[in-house]
C-alpha cells in the first residue's frame, strides 16, 4: 500500500472516512487543504494536511487560511439575514429604499431578495479588475448598469457583483461595511477565524492559490457548467486572487479568507437554529429564510439547472455553496451538520468533485452517529 499523506488534527472515529478522503486527495497531487465537520455546533472532524505553498516547502498548519472565493457569499448572505431577522432590513423592499441612487437605469423594481437570489439581472462585472478593489467605484458602476432581464424573472449567477450589491445594502442599513459587520456581529462573538478584508498581520498564514496542473497564474475563472468558457465581463485570474490588493479589499462575493474550521463554525449557526455556544445570531425563522426557494430552473450564467434560496444554493434537503478552486460549505439542518472543505489547489471545474466527495464521506459518519 502506498503511504497516505500525513493528516493533522482530530476526528471522531465514526468519521474516519473524512480524513481518509482528504489524504487521498493529497496523495493524488493536491497541494494542501483542510476539512471540518460540525454536528450540533461541535467539531466531529477538524483536520488539515499538505502544504501552504506551491513549492511544497511550508506545511499547512492548524491556523493556515486560504481564499475561499465564492464560499464568501454564504458569509455575506448571513449578514443580510441577521439584519432581516432584526427587522432592520426588509427583504421584500426595493433596493432603492436603502440605496436611492440604485434606482437608475430601470432598477427601481429590483428587490433586496433579488440580490440574494441572483435574479436581479446584474450578473456581469464589466469594469477593470483594479476597480473591484475600490468600493465607491465598484458600486457606482453597478448603479449605472441596466438589468439584463426583468428582475425576479430569471437567474444568472452574480459571481462578483452580488457582494457589492448586498454589501452596499448592508452598509446603508447598518452603517458598517460587510467586513466590519461580519467581524463585529458574527466572527467576533463566535470566535471564528474568517475575514472579509484581510489585515496585513494575517498574511504570513495565507496559503496562496495554486492553479490547476499545467496552468499558471494567468488561469481565469470560468462558469462551472460551461467547461472552459469564461464568465461574461472581466475575467478574474489566479494572479488577481493572490494579490495583496485582493486580500486587503472587501469583495464580499469572493475575497473571504478562512479555514474549514472557521467556515463550519460560522455556518453552524444556520444548522443550529440560529444559536451557537450561547450566542444567538438569529431566530429559527431567520434561518429558515435562507432556504426558501427563490428560483428553480436554468441559470443563465452557469448554464445548468439551479435552485436558489436567499444567498445560498439549494441541493435537496441541504444548502450551501462552493467557490472557484474547489472550496465548499454544505449545511444539513435536519442533522444540524455542516461540512466545510477549503483548499489552495485548484482543479479544472469540469473535473472537480472533491467537495461533494468530502460531503458524502461525512454522511457515512452521520449514519453511525445517529444509530
């Protein structure tokens, strides 16, 4: 038998399949990653392995963090759901109630829930990459855009734009940026090591993204269902995601940094009826909103059938989302379980089932746990 990769951390014996799956991924050539499974708000798996750098000289440590790309959307959505649960944000209100300038170019009928469910009709980032690091420029560009379809009538994945749209509403309602609100109201109270807008002090812990085998840092994001076709608008490169400017900026659809433990910890609030470790973030009704179906059908950007809730993708009786490069979070409210997988190793989207395989391996343990 070939020697399996060295996996660090701890896990319940019922969940052995999870660290074994991570070891197999590392044995198959992945650089590094971490996996966490939380049940009832407590870790039953918290493991990591491999390397934090492409040269494989720096071991992946307990506190290594990585850009999870679109998994960040679930964190931004949670901020909006908290505000909605407090009665400060009406999800059925026009966006322009909170952000009057937004009504320009025919957007007066865009509702807050349309932003969260990718049905607002503003899926494309058509500005230069540099502009996404500047919040006023990014939001001004979106104010000027006209919807590509009647808001609410169709869905198209807002890969970069969703974060600015939801984030500006959060700022208008709370007086705080998404990163500040998330740190103050969610990550801080829970003790979660997840950041939207990363301070320089954390740079030493960051595992930079490694492009797929045979690719370099010019490798660009493509829509998952489209093979190698880039999403419309400006293509994002690995080089951009690995830049200091990207880490410092708040790009609430894509620039969150954390590890599997912090992702699973935060989203366990959703799995555990809104309360965790004595901290209540929102009510049960507030949690349930996340998986109210807003759209079911073919997504115009992803080119595949999807079901959108409020800020989360819906998958049978689970909900969550994945990010460019392979990171993923999945919430199973009935079992009060969250599975999170983060990695610095990209694979080609068409060949990447790693997150799903990790989730399935966690279900093996859940069966034993509930027996």
